[in-house]
């Protein structure tokens, strides 16, 4: 069952009912100012950092679901309604929400009045712009009142949600004309404030929440709105808000339009005040003036769309499969931008006050983003590397505002260092810019111990190479990619964090998965060494990689007979082996070892993937492990804490499904690679939205596995490494257009019935027009013709002197 449909021409998902199974959200903003917005106008806004600079308040896990947002109320006689249905939930005659690329549109119609809202964050300003158009479609004159409403957050969202003894006394506002200013804590150490304004004279306003809502009321029935009259309240402590009232007369057929702007302003410390305790509003007024007419707003909206036209023009596919075209050309790349910006910090399921930027998460997000804006990827790599420790270890997370490592969670995750190689290699393969390797980069943000990025990579690889266990496999530390495989933790008390309790290292617990990463990224690191002329280092690394390859295939170490072992616990016992009672097989080492090429020559690769199909496959995707853990295993940690079928305990953890799909392309099985791709692909799961529940245009983190009560139900939408890895899978492995250090390689692996297709790829400033004749083949390039000349192999040598290159591929 569907709750809407794709409009590919406008790059929109059109939601036809406000009653979606979960709030279906969108992200506005792509630089520093961000808004999350749901299909009923719920959501929140922040500047740079969802924890430290939160502009508006949101209440997670509240009832009714998704209650705070940026609302417009329309009072027409005794009827009060919202264009997005919530929070009054007054039945609408018509409703539509269109989530587009960086904007959302709402249409609500009630009793002959139509309201259209367009909301977006302009490309170059720290504000959110909402254009509201009200139209009288009836045959009589209408006298209506429009009310706006936002609730301010007192900046630090964490403190805001718990330190009430202080916070109920600090709130401060100013009002000038139609502009309402939120200036809590500005009198002391903050030099930023927020403003909410409308480009028309207002009848009245409110800035105190109690005056607007009325005692014991809520946003669904605000007293001042029901009374038709705001009270001009000035907040003093408690909860400051911003609400405007506009009284509007509309003749039959008449439309009126209003522009609301919610902005963030920083002033220089010496220029904070206009007069005693009166804030300097000049920059705010300049900002508001940039969006005070429809024409200016329309131009800013066009600029936003132009920006996305350019970004989404870098990789496009034209195939006979609409769903693939739609995901590749629009939604998958869009989600890659969002995950790059947010890491795992702020969504409807990540509260923005817990995790900041994840070290491994951001390195992987970059893989799907780097072709869009390589300069930002470059900056991100340097930021991430700057949090690394001198011995090569890494902080697991860092805060986006300060860019400093987060000591609460600290370090010790065995896989983290290798992801830095993954991100850096992807950047150089995309851009050819090897100068990044010469950049001087601090350790733990201390510039006095800076070394080149190349040296950081050497220490990344070296750390894993020198931290091995009894089987010469990499030590796992607190966990590897699977944050919940906590083999050194041994926690028995409720409330102890699985990620920080117990020793951060143990000499015994090993990860086969990290072994696969070691092969994959060890090889990529060795290629970078070659690029820099470091032949000795390259040879040394390749020798280590070859040794690891043997260890992984050895039935006394990495190999279990039918598949790869997952790990060894701190007692030296196998995890993910036929010898185990529960958790006999895990997805991660099968996917990653094979995509790294391990076992492709011995037949073990194929065997491992066949085992995945036999033991882990479901119609909704491939599960992370089987059989699920039914009891808590203190020696395994959080993985066994979830009820069977959820999250890391046998859920379908979408992130690693593309690893399996990529692995299938490595051994040439296009049918199976695509089958795995389809199972979690939003354009396909749209049809089962009532089961899947999360947004049908983007990936979610986890789908409940076969053991779960709600098998097939998705959770934790938007912020997941699935976005990047799936884009890598479909664009680089299935469609096969893969950037190498020397140039673009074209080597597709598609299902037998996929048909001919073409890809347009802008790469290092050159446009490649690639057409593929499939001939029913799943893999194999029979002929590669570049500008009319046949060439050997699959790599098109990079030639900067050309503007466009015509590439013909004949498979077979
Ligand atoms: C979450 C984390 C990611 C981790 C994964 C598996 O998505 O953000 O870092 O690899 O879970 O545990
Ligand atoms: C929890 C989550 C896991 C996530 C981790 C990050 O363990 O279950 O998915 O990766 O937190 O800290």
C-alpha cells in the first residue's frame, strides 16, 4: 500500500495523506543552517550543531506523535485549521505535501480557502524561508486570521531538555515591527540570536508560550488562536515563542502572499548592542530585506534548484528501469548529501544531543558524496584526520561545532583507523588531487604534533597491522563496524554503556571483518604509496595484506568451512561459526571479505555468498546474523541485548546489504547482486509502505528480521551508511562506472534482463557519455571503444585536454 507517489519530473515525493505510518520528513539546508520538516510541518531547526546551537524546540517520543514544528494556523469563522493538518488535526478538504530536493511544499484546502506553503533554506543565507499563499476559492468574501507559531529552544538542546531550574528564568525576547527576536543568554556569553519575521504589518504577536497556548492547552488548541486574538505578550523566563497574527480579507478568487523568515544571526562581540541591552539588529534587518518580496523569494528558490540541477548532473543513468533511474538520479544522491551533512547526529530518531559526527560514519558517508562537492569532502577528511591520535587510533565521534574528539565515548574501536584510508582513497580516485596527502594535519587537534595526511594513513594502517590477536587477526577493541559486538566489555549491570564499559582493548578478541577491511583498504593504501613513489612502504603493505588474505582463508583462523567466521571472543572462542549454538553466521565478513577479493580464486568467495543466501536471506533483505540470540551473552555484549530480529541481533541492517551486493558483482553474479539491491531499495519498498512504514524515498537503518514480530518494518530512517554504500554499489559496481587513480573504469555487472543503458558522468571536469550494449551478459567487457578507438582493459585513461568523451561498451 502506498501513501503517495513519486513525481520524477519535479524530483518530488508527493504525500497524499497526513496520516502516514510515521512522520515522513525532509531536510532543508545543505551547508550550516538546517531544518528537519515532516509531512505535517513538524520538525526543528539548528545552526551547524544540533546539540549546541538549536533554534527551535522539538519533543522526541511525545504524544501525539510529532507535535512541535513550525505551524501556520488559519482561523476562518469558528474553524481553525493548519495547511499541514497538524497540530489541530482539523480534517482538510484537500491535503498534499511534496518533499523535494532541499524544499517542501504543502497544500491545504478548507471551506473554500486554500493555503500553499513553500519552505526552503536558501543556498547562501542562514535562514529558513516560508512563502504562504492564501487563496479564496469560494464565491464569498472571506475574513480570516493567519497565525504563525514557533517555540524557541534555549540554544543548548541537551541543557534545554533537563536544566529547568535555570532555564525557566533565562528566556528573553525583543519585538520590533513584525520581527520577533529570541535573545536568551545574549546578555552574557552568547553573541548570537534568532529572529522570526513576516514581510507584512501584523495585528498582534505573542512571545510567551503560556499566553499563546493558554494554561493546560497545547499546540493543537492554542487559546489565543481559538479566541482569534494574540495578546502581545513579552516573554520573561519560562518558554519564549514567536507567533504572529495577520488579519486578512480575501475577495472571491483573490490570493495574498506572505513571506516568513526564521534566521540565525551572529554579531561581533564589540558590536553586540544597539543601546543598553538592546541587541544590534542591523544584520538581521539586512537578512530580512533579502527575502521581503515574492520576487526575491522566487529567485532564491530558483537558485536552490539550479544548484541541485548541477549537482545531480554529475552522475545520471538512463535505463529501462524507472526505479533505478529514480534512485540513482535523484533520491539516493540526495540522501548521500544529507548523511554527509548530518552524520548520525540529527534525525527523528537521532536526537541531535547524543552523537555528533561519527569517525567511521563520516568516512563512509563521504564515499557516496565525494563526487558531488569534492572540496567539502577534502575539508571533511582533514577534520576527521585531525581528531586521530598519534598512535593511529581514532576518537569514535567528534562534535561538528568544535571539531574536537568526543571524550565521553573515546576511542578503541578496532575498525575506525582503516575507514580514514577508505575516505581518502575515494577522494583521490575521484579528483586526482594527491596534494591532500601532503597537507599537515594535527593529531588530537594539537597542531604542534602535526604530520602529513600520508603519515596519518601510515599510522592508521600500522595500528591495525600491529594490533593482532592469537590468530594474527586484527584485535576488535570496543567493537568494529558492528558497534554492538562488544567482546571485551563483559557488562552485567544495567545502564553500563556497552560502548564504553570494560577495557578498550583486549589481547585476545579478534575481528575477521576487520581482516577483510585490512585487505580492501590495505590495497588502496598501497596504491596511494605507489602514487607517492613510496615503493618500499607499498611492498611492505602488500606483504601484510597477502598474509592477512591467507589468514582469512585459513580454516584455523578466518574460515569456518562454509563461510567466514565473524570473530573470536575474549576467551578465544569463535563467534559466527557452525560451532556456535546461536549466531552461527554473520553477514559482515562474508560481504566485506568477498568485496575485498578474498577467496575469489579458491571458490571460498562463492561459497560464503551462497551461505548468505541460504541462511540470511529474507524477502525484505539480508539479515545481519542467524540464528538470532535468544539469551543475553555477556561475552558478546549489546548484540545479544536486542530482542531477536531487531537491530544488530538478526535485523536486516541495511548498511551491509550493499556489501553483499557488491561482493556478488565481484564474482560476476549480476542477477543476484540486483536481487539484493532491490530488496531494500525504497523505490521498490514503496509498494509495501504500510509494512515498511518509514519514508519510501530514502533508506532507513534497519528493517526487522524474520525473527521479529513485525518482520519487514523499517526503523531509524535517513541517517545511515546505507545511503553512501548503496550509491557506491549501484553506480560503481552494478552500473560499473568506477573511479580509479588512473581514470574512470567501466565494468558493469547487471541482471541478465537489464537491457542496454547509458550513463553520463562528469569526472575531473570531463564529461563521459557512456553507452552500454548488454547482450544479455551479467558481466564482462568484450569491447571498450573510446572516441571511436578500441582500447584494452576497462580503464579509460584520463585526458584533461578533452571536454567530452564518448564511450561505447559492449558486454559479453
Ligand atoms: C550504526 C552506527 C554505525 C555502526 C552501525 C552498526 O549505524 O552509526 O557506526 O557501524 O550502527 O552497529
Ligand atoms: C547503539 C545502536 C547501534 C549504534 C550504537 C552507536 O549501540 O544500537 O546501532 O551503532 O549505539 O553508539
